[in-house]
């Protein structure tokens, strides 16, 4: 890679790549922890609201916001993946090859994360929050 | 950050960025150690909230009073700023100023020791009201704070060790790792205290 | 990037350099160095042997239990004995066999596969082994004493509290696992730092062998999962010994907290066991298909994905505890989706076989055995993701069948494949193919005969962890079959041991590269010299040993900056792209790790027996040893900057 | 609830599936009769899960067969030494077969699983009978809401009606499981859990504690007896009434021995001075299916052995060996057996 970019753009680029790799997984982790703990703790304590917000609403937020996060990561990872197509030679620039590998990993991770969040959202649609 | 920067950042040359100078093995070692220790604290404080919300009101239970905030705030005021002399010492070793290392570490030693003393005072006060066996609240309070206190103690051991090593000349601008490792650990112990302050002392009032 | 004139000339290490390397790295064959070694290859072999011995103990427990269960109402074992044996079987298989065994492979292989001369922290490595050894002995010693853990490997409260299980049983469990956790954690830190910093120059992330990816991902999982288990055990120990109330409902405690914390660790741990084993498969299978693995990026993705998602499925072990169904829904979702990365790996392996040319050797046989059994365990695994089905079959023999297919199929078969595959590299000896084939068929047939019938007995309503069962409920024939199978497996595993001993005694000398392998360990001698590589290679592709440029980089293309004969030195490179950074000094043999481990043993024995002064003395010993261990050395010329 | 339609919709295929599936199992030794089998459901919950099982079973068979076919293909056709090693990367095949197809299958399975889960906790009509089951190490205490009286290790329910079961434990965790009727629900210390049972046909259904609960986890069975409503009502009335009074001299002597001995410290016989609560209520002991929660059958010989030293039968249970006079033992047995 002969092209040079400013150090700030390079820093942002590096961070964006990591967001593309881990953004979806982080969103899903937030979704999973928030939705589960809200549901289990509120229901065990016999509440059907969370500080005034109905439980269903709180859980919906815990699905929708992470879903948005995972989608954003997915978009960045697709962009990165398309722009980092490795050169045909196996011994092409290894930094590009490495970054492309990370983009592929991120792309798939984001897809899975989004799938899990959506699956969880479906469960929230089907099951009343405190039914046992 | 302008849109132009973002466009550049998303060019291949931006995306493939790697830090110009990699970290040392010591840096990675201590960071991973801190990560795993941090997980212990996260799980411990998570358990606090799990037990608390399942317990229901009132919290603290069994007529135990809300935690008194005065002493903990003083402790915070002693412990959190103690990161500064450590950072100062770390800056000193990079310039090879061994006196600065020693002075910074001594200050930290004093502040950390003071913190432990204050924690002893707090225990003395609280133990009259409840102990670790009274109920789950007592267990949580003492185990969380003692566990953190043990980390402060370990940190102080490390500082003492470093003072001794610095005196012997084993630490220099060329070998700053020991100072750095101790500094990272100390910052971690400080940060954990802030989380404990929130969980144990402030959150029952929310 | 240092540009020496040697680079232009091209040198290989001359006799002087070789002599210097030997002088700096070789350990004298004395008792002193036996206790003080920091050589990752010796430590790795010790891990393997020690874990194999613990496997033998745990396997013998299993045979004893199967004998008791051969028929209804048998009286071979008392319930007291049975409950201790099944607890120790599970605990030892998980903590004292699987993970240490795979860490043994990692220890031996990771530096060799990435072209380094040792682990990043060799003394920490030695310390980890001693702690593992002591913790294992600590736990197994409780069996002859009649005080072995008896609460199941999962040790649910309140069964395991002081009221319901007095005595040392559970103290052995909590303290033993805390003790062992120190070893596992230090090993994990070491693997990550080694793989991030000590890769040969040129080995960017996209050229890292899959096995190394697996070990690194596993280590990350260990660092996040194990602290949670440690916390859980510490709280239980406090409850038992010092009357805290964490798990006591009458005083505001909560018994489900134990389960949550335990399974936040417990489910990732399944993958902590299986993942390095899958890494072994990805290392062995392509070599016998004579081509690189298909879908390398997808396999890397699978490893990373499993490492992350496995932390979000733990509640599927608690589907019968009566939590809100919606809570189950979230975990059911993750448990369903986590199948996909595993599916991708299976099909990547199949595709590799379908486009390659297969050589059926003994290691490959075990890989095939793995594929067959792991798929069975996988499809039943998906079933447990569905809450309704899980509630019906959890805690039955159906689960026992499922996870033995996953763990025996997914870990033991790959481990055995690895044993045969790397035996020539580790010992310098070839094994008997005939013995190996016999062993494979016995283990494979016996394993299926043992565990397949358990699916049926589970569906027929037989619960787990019962020391006996009444006749006439339709369970008898299935149990008899399983018991016969257990004996067949035991015979097969004994044959593996015989094969290893036979190879050591009678085996033909092994060539450097008997299989035509692709990774760097096959570029060096069998067994490798103490310094691993006379020249640290420059890596040009994912398959360095199949790549002439890499091979050449250690021959005529060798440069001074990768020979590093002046001192005990290896190379640091950058984390992502594997750029050359600087040589680093490695420590020499020392007995301080052993001393620190002895101190820890004192601490835990003191805590166990409530001899707190022994514990305090042990703690002082640990602190003193660590202080001396880390004491800055007198600076050598290299450190002073001559070579820097 | 739509789940009911789903179950109905699935039924036409179910027998075929069962026959073929059982056929496969028969090859391996037979679908055993007499088992508390999840594949022989007699209750609404268990039937629903049985349907789910066969769906999952067939998916599994297909997936396994597919992988084995590919493996066999490779082993047979890619072994010849003249095979050209292909350098192409069949990534598309891996993605479609390893991720695409599984995703579709998993999506469907997850959907069906959610429906079945939602249905499991909802009886079609609100239950009229509530049973309170309390777990002990190692037996089940059984009471009926609104009825003064208790039995042990035996639950009677009216057939065809949903019955609410409230679950508590006095010591460790247990798990309530009657495989032919309903998936399991754990008994959690410090909490109350609930499940429900609905038996489709009269009969006796074996259940067993499914959560490891210590030394005698193996001997913590129970029996659910589903009977017509009239019989059930009569039985419940009997449970609420005082225990039977002795008829014969032997039984009278036995009662005396019982009341004067150590038994009363732990056991209750309603209508007598025996009001202990440590062990099971013995007021209807003679009519129960077993002794020691499934440890031995309930007959005179076993009862005598149990009284003299139950520790040889079920080591570790809470009842110490009883110093009963050998001459008085037959009377004691006669009395206890008369409690029906």
C-alpha cells in the first residue's frame, strides 16, 4: 500500500475497522445483558414496569437500539470488505490481506449478531414478559 | 473530524492502519491481567445488583441504615488523586529522573496507606451495626470492600518493591516497564474504587 | 526495519553461531534443571503427561461407575462412593484433563508454529505447570481420604453449603478450582502475548495457523470466563467457612446466583475445551488432504464468533429453573445461532476433503472419528437450544449422551489425532501404525457403544447422577450396552498408551517432516533443538513449509537479524502485521516458579485444613519469591543497548 | 392459542414418524415397554414436546445423513493416488451448506420451539385442583390446597383436567419431573415455582427427582395416579379424614407400639397422638405404591426391614434404625398396612 493518509485519518480508519469487526458483537452483548437482566429481575421482584416504563417498552428498547448498532457495524464492515479485496497474488501486501481477513470476520460476526438480536425480538413479540 | 477525513479513513490505506510502534510483552501481560481482574470485579458488582434487586425493598434490609457517605467520600478524595503521583513517576522514568520516581511512589504509598487506615475506621464504625454474617447485605458490603482493600494492599506491596528496585538502579529510562506495570495496576485499583463507590455507597440511595 | 549488510549477502548460521545458540539455550541434564526448566517444549510435554495421568484416574472412575450401573440395583459402589466418583470424574475431565491437555499441545506447539524460540513469559509458563500439578494432586488426594467433592461438578447450592454437605468435600472443590485457576489464567495470558508479539516476521494475522487462532481465542475466553467461576467458588467458600450469606435465602441470599455465575463460566468452558481441539483438526486434516484448508477466513470467523457468542447462552443450562419464558427466549436465540459457526467449520473440513487427495493415516482416522461423533453431538446440541425440549430432557441421560458426543467426540478424538500427529515431533520417534489403527477402532466402536444407548435411556426417562436404578423400567439393556462400551473404550485408550510407550522404546527415528506438514514446526528438527529454530524464518504465506520463499529465508536467505545467536534471544514483531520490531532477551532456567507454586500449595492447604498460619507462611513465601523473581537483573550488554 | 392448532395440524404425520422412528430404535434393541418414556406421552405438555422431538429427530437424521454422505464420498473417491488436487476454493459450497441451509432450518426450529414453549405454561382451562408439592431429602410431601391431610411420593389427579402444582423445597434443589405428563420444573430454595399437569388417560405415571440432590438422589421417585373424577374425589375425601382405626387385635397392639415408640417424634397419623412432621405423614401408608420414595415396594416384608433399619435399604435417609422388639414387629407392620 503505497498511498499515505494523514495520521488522524489513519487512526480513524483503524478504529473503524475494529468497529466493523466487533461493533455487532458488542451491540448483541448489550442487548443480551440488558434484555435478560431487565426481564428476570423485574419479574422476580413482581414488577411489570421499570421506573414507570412498561417492561415491554424497556425490552423493546433493549432490542431496537442494539439492532441499530449492529446494523451500523454491518454497513461499515461491508464497506471495508469491498474496499479491501485482496490482490490476486497470495503474497500481496500482507497488511491489506490482514485487514481484509478482519473485515470478513467482522461481516459475518455482524450478521450473526443481528440475527440473534432479531431472534430475541421475535421472542419478545411472542412471549409476555413475565409469563413463566 | 470532517466528512473528508472519514472518506479518507475508509480508504484502504486508512483501514489497514497499525500502530507505528507495537506494545511490549510486559504491557500486554499486565493489561490482560487487569482485564481478568476487572472481570472479577464486574461479576462481583453484578452479583450485588442481582442480589439487591431480587431482594426487593427495603435495601439495606433488616433495619440497617443507608451507608454513611462522609467517610467514603474522604476515602475517594484520598485514593483517586493518588493516581497522579504515579503518573508523574512514570513520566519521570522516561526522562531518567530517578528522584521523581521515588518521590511519586512515596506520595502514592502515603495516600494508599491513608486510604487503608480510613477503611479500617469505617469498618470499626460499621461492625457495631452489622457484620459479614448478619445478612446478605453485610456479606456484600464487607466482601466487596475487603476484596478491593486487598488489591490496594497488593498495589502498595508493588510500590514498595519498586522503591527498593529503583534504589538499586534496576529501573532506568531504558527499562521503564516495572514502573509502567505498577502504574497501570494502580490506576486500575483506583478505577475500581469509583465503581465500588457508585455501587455500594451511592446506588442504594437511587 | 534493521537493514544489515548480512541481509544482502545472505548467510546461514555458521558453526560458531550454532555453538553459541546451543550454549545459551541448552539445559544441562541435571536434577537442578529438571526442576528449573523454562523450555516450553519440556513444559508442554509435562502438561501432556500429567493431564494424561489425570485422564486415567477420571477414566477409571468412569469404568467403576459404569460397572455399578451395568444392571439395576447393583451394590458394587455405595452411594457415597458413587457420588464422589461422578463428581471427580466430571471435575477432573473438565479441569484437570481437557484444558491442561490442550494447553500442553499449545505450549509445545504455539512457539514452534509461529517461529519463536519460547513463550513470551517462560518462567510464568513453568509456574503454570507446577501450579497445575499441585492443584491436580490436591484434588485427587481427597479421593483416598474419602473427602472428595460430592456435589457434582456444578456444585449447586444449597446442596453444597455447610448445612447440607459438612466436611471437607466442597472445600476441596472450591479451593482446588481456585488454585487451578491461577495456572489456567497464567497460561492464557502467556498464550495471548506469545501469539501477539513473538510471531516470526511476516506472519500477519491472515497467515496465523488456525490452531494458534484457536488457542488465542480460547485464552481470551479463559480470561473472561474463569474469573466468574473463581468468584463463585470464593463466595461459596466464604459461605461455608465464614458464614457469609450469599447463597442463603433465609438471610437474603439467592441460590440462583450460584447457577448464573457458574454457567457464565460453564458454557464458555465447553468451547474452551472444544475449540483448541477443533484447532487440532484444522491443523491435521488439510495435511492429509494434501492442500490448504478451504475457507480459512470462515474458520477464523467461526473461532472468533464462538469465543464471543458462547458467553451469551449460559441460561440454557437453567431452562428448568422457572425464570420468565422471555428470558429463556433471548438465550434460546443465541444458543440456536451459535450452531452456524460450527456448521461452517464442518463444511469447510468436508470441502477440504472433497477437493483434496486423502491419505488415511492414523491421525486422519481419528479426525474422521471426530467428524462422525461431533456431528451427532452437534445435532442434539441444537435440540437443547429449544427451551421446551430442553425442559423435558435436561438432567437425563440424553444430556449425558449429548455432551459426551461433543466432548469425547469433539475433544478426545482430536487430542488423540494430535498425539499421533505430533508424536514424531515431540519425541523424535515414529509410532506403530498397526497399534494405532487397532486403538482407533476400539475407541471409536467403544465410544459409540457407550454413549449412543444413553440417548435412548434418557428419552425413556432415566435421570442423570443416580447411583442405581430399579429394574423393569426399560432402562436395563441400554445400561448394559453402555457398560460394555466403556470397557471397550478403556481397552482402546490403553492401547494408545501402549502405542506411545512402544514408540518411545522401539519406534524408528522420525524425520523432520514425516507428514509433509504446512506449518513451521515441520521446518525444524524432530525433536526440536532447545532454541527451536537456528534461524527465525521470514513468513511469506499461510503455509510456510509449503512455500519456497519461507524455506529459503532460513537457508541461504537467512539474515543476521533473525539468527540472534548472541544471547538467549527471540524476536518481537508487531501485533497485526507481524512487522519486525526488536529482539528480546529470554530468561534462563530458575527454580523460583517451583518455589512460588509450593508457596501457593501451602496457602491452599492451610485454607483447606484451617491452619491459617500455614496459609500465611505460604503467602509470605509467594510474595518473597515473586519479589525476587521480578527483581531487575544486572544489565547485560544486550540490554544496555549494544544489540538494540 | 395457536399452539393447539399446530399440535392438531401435526398429528396426522406423527404416527408415521413414530413408527419409523421407533423402528430405528427397535433395530437397536426395542422401544421398551413399561418405561416412564418421554416418547409415550400421556399428558398435554409431554405430548407437545414429543411432537417437537420427532421434528428435531428427523431434521437431525437428515443433517447427519448429509454430512456422512459427503464424508463417505470424500473417503471413497478422493483417496485414489491419481486424484488431481484442486486449487479452487469452494467457498460458496461451504457458505451455502454450512451457513445458509442451517440458518433456514434453525429459524424454523426456533419458531416452532417458541410456540411450544408458549403453550407449555398455559393449560386450556384454569385448573380446579391445586397440589402443593414440597421437596425433602429425599421424598416428596404432597398436600392439596384446601384439604387438611398429606401424603407422600404419590399425587392423585383427576384425569382430563389440568391440575396446578405448586413446588417448594425445604432443603436443597430438586426437580419435579413426570416424563409422560410434563417437562420438568426445578424446586428452588427460597422461591415458589409452579407447573401444571393434565393426564389424557387414566393410569400410573412414574416421576423422579431430576436435579441431583445428594446421597439418595437415586431414590426420590414419585407416582402420579390419574383417575376418574369420582374416584379422585373419594380419595381426596379419604385423605382429609382421620386415619383408619385398628380392626384386629394385632393392629391394636401395633398401634400401641407405634404410639409408645419413637415413631411419633417424626411421623403423623391423623386422629392419633402422632403429630411429628419430620418424616412423611403415614395416615394412608398402606395404600401407597412404595416405601422410601421408590426405594422398595410397599409390602409387609419390606416394611419390616425398613422399620428395623432403613439405612441398609436407603443409606443416608433421615430415619435412624428403630429398636423394635422382634415380637412386636409383626403387629406394627399389620397396623401400618391397615392405614389405607
